[in-house]
């Protein structure tokens, strides 16, 4: 080949110039990759719709209302006094994801539970007022949650998530 | 040798003839059109050029003109209130945007009873449209639909000249839209002009005749400015043209800033590659 | 791919793989040790530039398709959604739209380089024809891509171009209805165009592989237009050609970036920022710049079928070019007469492009007809005759000798 006849410099020699060029190229390719990755993140219009306001004044004791938030169901449950008493009498100590009920509600609105209605196992929607703890029961793989949305039996590792929300007044909550 | 030079001479004559025909043809064609030449003047815009940025105060004034005047007939359906506070825009605060949005009524629903209802606007809402559909817009405006303004500044071109077109990419001339809108608003003729049977006399209108479907939309003093800027048609049209450019191209500042970095990087990289290539080829005659 | 491989598997794994799938030696022989004429100039870097552009278009197109909706009710709005809301959507969309223009700039330079240096001549006829197939696929892809934003130019461009097929006698209008999937350009048309616009680039990539394969069988042409005689005349593809190709590609991307970031709407038409309206044609419709020469040829013929035939004929004539050119000498460097006619062809082609953007009236029509006539005369009359009457300059005996002559007989250090 011509390399031998022309006495050219050894092409694989890694001198400073070659290293600088290759490094610059690597930086370029890396920077170029970013827009292609970032474009898959939620876009500006999705982010603008990331919070909703819900009127809770019409939710009767014992009733579960499902609202859609960020494409997922959120369960809002107005719990009865009986359910509240039962929860109070259950120490969370031996639960899989121990958490007292009081840590899952807002002070002064203890009867109102707001949880993301997505099973923490593999993302199915649990059924309300079902299962042996009168909470939720996930039909996919049999996870059982209590009336506080805590995992009590089955494969799910965590309690139903409590979204970020706040009471705007006694009648309205803002989720997100 | 002789046949060669003869051939070459023949070729040169052919080129010359073709060129002459072309020039003659084009002058003939332009002569026929020369009856009406729209008066469109290029303006200096803060957002032109490689480091161009929108003037936030100007965009805010332009928004005011749009809201109080243009939006009575023109929709702007791709722009949301939230855009008014995003980077590279008019620079309203999020609180101001919420307040602005809350001034409009938006139809939402259906609610739990299956009924549509009206609620105050939110930042995520689009600008409201003045007419329910194009047919209603047409009926209310003498049969001409006022175009949507979201992309108006990119959807109008005044630049057709064969002499400037080949270098405009180098000069970065992309402001033909605002130039045209500005010129249109400033070139309404005397109102008693008898030139137009339909439409309104406007010597900047890009068409075969200087007759524009939109009546003169704004006059001096119509919109109140809080920042002491002149309340003249000239100033209004300058501000609203800038606002329309932003509405059509809200990522303009981000685009130009990124572009500068990218091009500098590519030039540095190309230089390094050039020296690498030269080194590799140093001992090969080529 | 020709001759014995110089690849020596270094590691045990490479030896293992080589026996089962000799892919490393294939890449090595094609892109590392492949003997490249040492006198290639920068016009030979456009092959690499075109590969980069194809990759760029597929990459940006793939991510745009994640956000675009091919439905006539929302297509225009989905493009605006990309421009306004999607992270870096403006960059991806402007990069893709301007990418089409730069793809065509590169392919036209590549084609005219082939014309100047006689790269279509024996034994490179198949290589040339494969290139022409790529060019046709590019035009189909570019046209269908332009329809997708569903602006006024998209809609009316689609209407005009699909109507070309109505010129076919007897079955023309049935074919057009079939293409549309309706009685006018509409939602079914948009959907199928999107599907094909996504498919065709992969067909292009397939033909590119054949094109590169054919190139490696016959070897590269070069500015002297003579075959390499010895290893003195060639250098290994890597690092010589690769370093030059990468450098040229990055320079090309500097200009490309200028367009994306500073004049992104320069090659586009303002009318395409108006949503498609089937009831109103824009006052002045014209295709994207890269179709303008063919559009000028179409309009110059005052007969519908004749115009369509001439337009397709303008491309068809390129397919048979290897047999129209009777000269045995490849490079225009040694063809004094052909060289002049080549430059006239360049002027005529650019002229046709300019005429395609002018209104079809008066002197423009006359000029279009003359230029169209000349275009065909060049290929059908001048090229066959030229080989018979032209006296070529004496050819160098080898590429090395041509290099010496170019460098003024000095052992050069450049």
C-alpha cells in the first residue's frame, strides 16, 4: 500500500492535534445528542396543564370520586367516621410501608384522602371499596390497600402515592 | 486547433445570445407589471441580525395594541397566555399573566351534568378568538376572513427582488413580515380616495391593485401607552409588528443564541480538522 | 471488496467472529484499506456529505414523527406545537426542513461533479444509474415531506404534482383519484404521504449501500479520469479520505447551521405558514427551489402530456447518459470543447431554476422554451457529436504524473 512507499507518518499516532480534534468531535456529538433526548420530555403545553382544581364540597361520606390529573386517576375519598375509627385502631408498625394515616392527610381535613389511583406494583388502577380492608383491591396482581391507601397485602411495595395538593378554601383543593 | 477555437467562439456566441434573450425577456415581463409598485420600506428591528433580541417594552406595547384593536377581528389561536411570561418574550410576570388571562371568559366542560360552562381564563388557555368559526368571521367582515395572526409575520413576504434575494441569506434578512405589516398600517391613502371600488386605498398592499380589504384599523391616540411612548399610528404599527414577529417566532432569541455557539464551535472544530487533515496528507503529493 | 483482504484479525474474538461473519474485514476493506486515488479534490467529499445529510434527515425526521400528527384537521397545529412547545422542537423542525435543501445542494454538486469528470462512463454506468435512482427517490421523499406541514403550498403543491398523472391518456384521472384516496387532496392523501415519507429514506439508504458497493467494485473516478496504475497512485481510504471527508462535512455544516439558526425560512415559502385551504389557491405557487428547473421544463411545453413527458424526460435522459456520451476521455480537464459545453449546461440549469420561479408569461415563457430545448440538445445532440469531432488533450500516463504536472513538476509539499 501507499503508506509504505510514501513514508507517511504512522496514522494511528495519537499526538496532541489528533487528540484535541477527536475530543472536540466527541464534545460536539455529545452536545448534539441533547436536543434529541430532551425533546422526549413533557413539553411546555403539558407542563402548563400540570395542576387542576377540584370542588370537594359535593363528596358525600363514604364516596370515592375519581378525577384525571396528568393523565392518571386521582381518588378523592371522603371517609366515614367508622372507617376513621378503624384506621386509628390499626398501628402501622407491621405494615410493608409503615405510615400513620395522619401523615397522609391534611390537618383539619382528616376525613379527606387524596391518592394517586395507580397501583405501586405495575401501574394498574385498583378498585375502590374492595379487598379485605375495605380500601382498594388491584385486580391485576391482587394487591390490597386499606382506606388510607396503604399497602396491606400482595406484591405492591409502597402505599398509594399522595400527590402534592393544597386546600384553596374549605370547598376546593388544588392538585399539583 | 482551428476547429477548437471555432468551437469555443461558437459557444461564447451561444451563451451571449441566450443571455440577451433572457434579459430582454425579463425586462419585457417586468415592464408589463410596473403599473403598481407597493411601497414597502425596510425598518430597523431590535430582533434582526445574529444577536437580535426582542425589546420587551415594545412587545408589551404591541400586545396592548393587539388586544385592544386587532383582536376584535383577528384570532391568534396558536398563542397562549402562558407564552407572555416565557423567556425571550414580552417579559410579563406570571402574576400579570394570570391576571391578563382571568379577564377573558373561556368555554370549558362538559361538567358532571354534561353541560358546557364558562370560566375565567387560565395561563394555559389560548388567546380567545373573536369569531366562532371562519363563516361567522366572513359574514361580519364584508366577505373577507381576517387572517389568524399567530403566524402572520412569517406568512407575508415583500421580498421578490432578483438583485437582493441571492445575498439575503448572507445578510440574514428575515424581517420581511414585520416590514410589510408596518408598511401596510402606515400607507392608507386619503379616506375619500376613489381609486378602489372594493377595499381601501393602501399603497403598500401586495396585490395587483392598491386596494386592501381591511379598513384603516387604528388612528393616533387610540391606545394609551403607560411608558410615555408616542401614541401615534407610526409607533403603534411598529410595536404591533414586533409583537406579531414574536408571536410567529417565540423561540427567536433562543435560536439566535444557540446558533452563535454552534457556529463558533463548528468553526473551531473545522479548523482542528483542517490541520489534522493537512498533517495526514503532508507527505503525499496530491 | 475487490481483491484479497488486507485485514488481519488482531484478537481471539476477532478471529472467532471473522470465521462466522466477516463484517470487520468488510468494513476494513471498504472504509480503511480501500485504495483511493490520491488526486481527489474537494468535490469528491460530497459523497460523505450526502451520507451525513441522509443520517441527519433520518434522525431529525424520526424524532419529529414522535410529535407530528398526520391528520388534516391537526397537522398544521401539530407542526406549530413542535415549533412552540416541544423542547428544541424549533431546532429539529428547522433542521429537517433546511436539511432537505442542503441535501439537494449536495446532491446537485455531486451530480455535476460526475458530469464534469465523466464519472458515469464505462465501467461506472451502474454506479451512475444507482445514483440517479437515489436522486429520484430523494425527489419523491422531498415532495411528500413538503406536503406534511399542511400549509397552503403543501396543499397546492400536492394538488399540482399529483395532477401531473392526469396527463396519462385514458387512465389518468383514475390514477389521480387512486393517489388521492378521494376526489381531491385530503386526509387520506396526507396519511399515505406521511407513511411513504417515512419509508422512502430507508429505501434511499438501501440504494446507497448498492451505490457504495458498486463504487468499491469499480473504484473511484478521479480528476484525471484515468485508472490508478500502481499503488503509487493511491492512498488508503483511512486516514486520508476520511480526514478530508470529515473536514469538508463540518465546513458544509457551518453553512447549514447558518441557515438553520439565522435564516431558517429563507428557502421556504411564506404561504406555507397559512393553513391549507382547499377553496383558495395562493396567487403565485411554485415548488421548493430544488424542483424549479424541472418545473420550468414542465411549464415551457404548451401541451399537458408533452410537458409532463418532457419533465420526466429531463431525468430519464440522465439514466442513458453513459451511452449518449461517445467520448472515451472521462475528465473535462482533457476535453477543451466539452468543458465549455459543461459550463453552458450549468448556466442553463441554473437559468431554468430561476425561470421556474417566475410567472409563466411573456419573455419568461420564451426563455424557458429555449433553455429547455438546449437542455435536451446538450444530452441528445451535442454529447454524441462531441466525442466524434473533439480532439482531446494528451492524457497523462498515470495519476502520479497528473499530480506532478498540476504541481508544476515540483515534488510538492502541500
